[in-house]
C-alpha cells in the first residue's frame, strides 16, 4: 500500500490526464495547490517507483 501523499499525486495525475490527455508539472501543481519544484521532486520519486513515466522537459 502506498502513502496518502503518493495516492493524492496519482489521483491528481489521473484527473489532469482525463481532462487534457497529458499531465505537465504545472498542471499537477495547480491541481494539488503545491509548488512546481515539489511536484517535480515527487514525480522523480514516482518514476523511481515505476508508477509514472517522468520525462524532464527539454525545450
């Protein structure tokens, strides 16, 4: 079982993807009302856990 925080992030990602078809750090940040750097840090952890596929923006 995952922590409440992990579940909250996964739910937010799911909700954003349902609305937009994709989820950017900024979108997740707005969904959770959390700063973008904090979201980036958690996305890296979720990627390490093989729960999401985090790709760093390169543009």
